[in-house]
């Protein structure tokens, strides 16, 4: 009659444990990198609020040429 080996001497438990263990190590590395390297602004004067990126209120940018703005009578008068 053959004796059963202890579980730690079998290859299958280690194979099954290795996937989640590698995912946890990758998560730890990702968190460490995110904490060490802060986000840099894309362009000076640009503010990001959630998913929206817009110009900062201090630097008022002129409206692009040819836009239809109700406050801009010159652009609205052109065909």
C-alpha cells in the first residue's frame, strides 16, 4: 500500500496558490508605484475635476473662431 504525501509536497496546491499570490504581489507593486509617483498636470492652467478636464478659471481662454455663442453677436451675425 502506498503512503500519501503531505499536501505541501504535491505540485497542484502550489500551482493553484501561485495565481492569486502573484495577483496580490502585482497589486502591492501597483499601489506602491501610485503612492510614490504623483500625477503631474497635463498642461499648466488646466484643472481636472473627475473625468472632465477644463481650463482653470484664472486663465480665461478666448472662444475658438467660428463658434456660435449667444453672447458673441459678431459670430452669430455671420452666415
